[in-house]
């Protein structure tokens, strides 16, 4: 990833679920644009490897183990940022789960709870933890999904939780302004490990590609570029919005 601008010089970014896929690409892009980044994952090994990889690219990076549904680990993640850098300017809530492909009417209550806890509630609790350390002019970016508009088969309840993030973005923007902007990104389908059960199936992959105007799936770099824009002063008059990065796939509720 070649980045020539340094829009985020001197800023501190916290990114959840950021040792692979979209989260890691966002952390890397923010770091290449000048931010110090704090990354996280559920496994220490993944954190260590990702931090080492980011540092090798000249990025200031530290990491912490954080399962976003764990209160102590959420606190530890924010504490890691504050102890190392003193404050937070950018928070990207990227963690998500889709533990089943069951239909909504067949879904067990425990699975419903997990989906809400990780995909929605954890973003709120993480922001409660981080809010006292966000500086004036800070930016919160919530990662939703195109499935929030179009719940695909196997992703129906996941899509419902992602729809909830559109409303959460608007509600938080009202509460956190004027000092903090809150926006959302709805990625299209990207060939990551998380989405591999869809994107490695040639028939499904073609169907998803055909639904886009650009006739391709997205890349992690596409999502990272959108996040870097929203985190920067170039987006200083944008808040309470969802940017759909899905190649022209239909995106109306």
C-alpha cells in the first residue's frame, strides 16, 4: 500500500479486530498517513505478529488482546492507548461475529445474544470507555456492512445487527458533537477470511459481483481508504453519515 499524504500526523488511532482483513488494512493505512496505531485481537500471537508487521513499515504501533465483549479487555485496550500516547483521536469499531448461517426464526437465543453483544453492544461499551480520552476534533468510525441494507442468505441476523449500526451512528453523532464526529462505513463484499464462505464459492462470488456496478468485489484497501478519509480533516464537516463502499451495490433500506 503506497500512501503519499500524511493527513493524520500526530494523531492516535485505536482499531478493534485489527490483526487481519479489513481491520489490519485500516490500521496500516492510518499508520502510513502518520497516526500512531493501537491494534487488537483476541489472541496475543496475532497481536504480536501484526504489530511487528506494522513497525516494519515504519508505523508507530502497539497492541493489546481484546475480545470486545470482555469488559476488562476493553478497558485494557483503551488504557494501552492512553498509557502509550496520552489520548485518542480516532476510534474504529470493527469487531464483528457471524456464528451461524441459521435463519432468524431458527436461531437460538444464545446466538442472538452473541450477535447483539459483539456487533452492536460492544461498540457502545467501548465508546463509553474511550470517550473521556477523545480529543477535540476526534473521529469515531463504526464498521457496518452492505448486509445492513441487503441481508444475504446466511447473513440475515448479522445484517440486522449491521442495520442497527446505521441508527447508532446517527444517535452517537448527536451526543458526541461538536467535539467528536461519528460516521459509519458499510463495506461491500470483500474476499477476507471472515467472508470466505461466500467469496470462495464461485457461484455466489459471481452473483455478488454481478450485483455491483463496477463488476468486482471490494478490497481491504478500498475500505481502508474510506476510513482514512473519514478520520482526517478532509471530512471535518461530515458526521452522522454512512458511506457505502460497495461498488454500486443497492443500498437503500
